[in-house]
């Protein structure tokens, strides 16, 4: 027998098994709450049937005993011999009978025939001084109680001692049957539980990035907490991870259920999509390390408006393609953050199909807020007041998420600010190897930042990961110089900013001569490329200030780069 609390704690498959055992029809079409009530009703019916069968057996046994008693006592007898004759019938485990209840039984049988309503049963110990009576007709004699334990079906006690009016006594006890379902094996359903026991399984749809644990299970981390552990984490079981082939960084969307009593986290019930695709498509994907990298050949258009000169200059001299690995070399306070913001908004406007991520490592908190409010992209940040371990963890989960999206054929762009501070954080948490480079850099500390920056690539047959990272120079720190030299030759695009232009408030402070993109012939048209070569040759004899003033002067009257290059040929 199950009560309502036990059934509420069970899952729907367990309830269906119980319903099949109880032969409940159409159980699979019912919801959980209706199924619980059906099971409770069926249990109550079975319990009442079992009790009725037991009462019939008892009554049959009593009839046999009464017939024996009548055969042994054909003539009236005094009260004391009757008590001695009733002793054999009390051998069924009940208390020793007294003469008064046995004599009172026939009298109340006739009253029950007049009053068919039966109040709830309860056992009472009675001691009534009523003279014994005898009947000649054996068919009218039914002795359901031969002891001093009499059920309430057999005797109704008045609330007051009134021996004259038994009908009045029955009327006063009429409201008692309201409690019969609870005493007959039925169940009371508390109203408070019905109101607050709402079924939330599968109603809530949530999304998060999976982080695998060493024990085989995982958690879906929330973007609201920069993919770190939080109260919004969703538990993913090892069986679900094996079934769908999930990895760290997978963006999983599905139905969840609230935590049960004793649990701490929400639990994933059903997976709807993985990285924006169905689970069947993702299960057989090729790992990121086994995808074929190519040179970027699909150009990202950065030009938005005619007066946005920074993106127009980048489109001409340092074009960016899908899968580009670009390095923005800048000194402090030259406007590299503003340049990243303009590039991010240009990509979001011209290429809405690209998934854009802005990763800010060891940055100022006010810049994080400004980036979140001014850029239409996902901002993942770890400010400089956080420990180095958090910088490393945030950057790692962002990179894993980007890799999983690329495996599913998506185009992803990561704007990292800055790779120098990321390398500093890795150098802080790296274990001491005994080999220290100049500037205090651990020999093994540069491996993880190189893996981050080297993940950018154009994938054959779809998918790309583009990374634009800023690198600090001329900070007075020998470590920053060593870090820059480590990444200097790894990128295929380099954009140099000049501090002298920023000091003169000439923006964008781009050193056009020192900025270039490898294999830009794959990104630009031949006619436009030849005009840019001529322009570069003309600007090579100028310094950075003269170059930028010349460019801004001739670009102000043109609407786009094509019009500007045509005007230069004249």
C-alpha cells in the first residue's frame, strides 16, 4: 500500500509499473497527478473488497457456532450455564465472553433491520445488564458477536443514557459516516498538498555550457556567472553524457526539473539541442583537432558607415577573413579597446550569422560594463581584482565553447583583450619547472596561451574560428616583451597602433605601413589589391602622422573604399 507522499516522490515510469500491477485502464494517457489519484482509489477499492471478504468469512463462522449452540441448548437456561456453554466459541482468539452481550445481540439485530444506515466500525468494550432472550426460529438468529468486543455495526451507543428511544440515538450518530473512508482503509487528501504540489518536471527549459567533472558527470554553467560554478548550475548524469557524446564546452539546451528533497542542483531531463543542432547530428561529429585547417579566403566586411574610418582602413590594409589569427599590437592608452568595440559592432551588423564572443581578461570593471552595454555580442569577463586561477578558467571554458561550435559547422569570432594578461595569469598558476626565461617567465607557462591563440583556423567544408587578440608592448616590463616575442610570428594578421598618433589625438592611431595581412590576395579582389599596392608604395615614404593625415583627408569625401581608391587613381 502506497500513500500520497510516497507516490509523489516516484517518477512517472515507476507509477506506470504500479498502475499495470493494479490493472488500471488507460494509465499511459494520464498525467502524473491523475495517475496518483487513480492508484490511491484502486488501492482503497481493493482494501474494501478484502475487508468485505473477511467479514463474510467471519459471519459464516459465527452462524455455524450459533447453530451448534442452539442444538446443545433447546430449552431456556439460567444465565450462568449460558456463559459456560459459550466458552468453546471464544477459542478463536477473542476475549472471554460475558452473558450480557450475548443476550443483547438478538435484540439489536432487529433494530439494524429497521435502520439500514451503518456508522463507521470501531471496537467497543460493553458491559450491559440486559436479560437474556431466546427465539424459537433459528433462521432469525444471527450471532455476529460472541464476546465482549463488539463492532459498531452491531451496536450503536447513544451519547446520553437513554434506554427508551433508540431511534433518537441513531439520529444523533448519523454524521459519523463522514469519517468512514479514512478508517476503512481510504486516504485523506490534504488540500494544502494539492495546492502546492505542482508538477514542474519538464516545464522549465534551460541552456548552459557543459563542464565535465573527473568522475564522469557534468554541470551546465550559466553565462550570467561567466561559466563559473553558481546556483544556476544544472546536473548532467554520466549516462546522458555517454548517450549524446557530450564534451566540455557543448552548449546544451533542454528540459530540467527542480531539485528534490536532499538535492542541491537542477537536473537535466531531456536534451533538445546541442550547439544549435539536433543530438543526432552532433553525435558523430569530428573532433576539432582532426579538422583540416586552411588559409582564410572568406572576407569579413567591417565597413558600416562612411565616417567610420578605423574599420575602413582595416578593410583595405589589414583585411580579416573567416579563420584569421590576428594580433593587435598596441601600447597603453592608444584606443585598442575602442577599436575592438568598433570591430565587434561591425561584425555583428554585417555578419549576423557569426557567433561573436568578447573575452576580457584582467581588465578594468568599468570597461567590462561599457563593453556589455555597447556591443551586440556575448561578453565573458574576468576583472583584474579576481585571482589568476579565475582568469585561466574563464578563458579555457570560452575556448572550449568556441571549439565545440566550430565542430558543428558554425563560424565563431573571439575578440580577446588581452593575450598579454592571459599569459601573465598562466605564468602565475604554472607550477615551478626550474626553467625560467628572461623576465621571470616559466618555460611551460606559454603553452596554454599559444593553444588559445593557435586554435584560430578556417575549417575545410564549413566552420571557422577567428581570433583577434591585443598584445601590449612598451610597458616597461621585460615579461611583456618576452610574451609579445612569443606570439609575434604565430599570427597571420598584424595591426600596429602608434602612441604618437594617440598623443596628438589623431584617431584611429593605426600605423598603416607596419600593418598587414598574410595572403591578403585570397581576401581582396585583384583590381582593388593592385590599387592598394600602389597606395602602399606612395605611403611608404611618409611617417605615421603624415600617413594618417593623408588617409583621413582623402577618405572624408568618399562613401566607401571603392570610391576612395578610384579617386586616388585620378
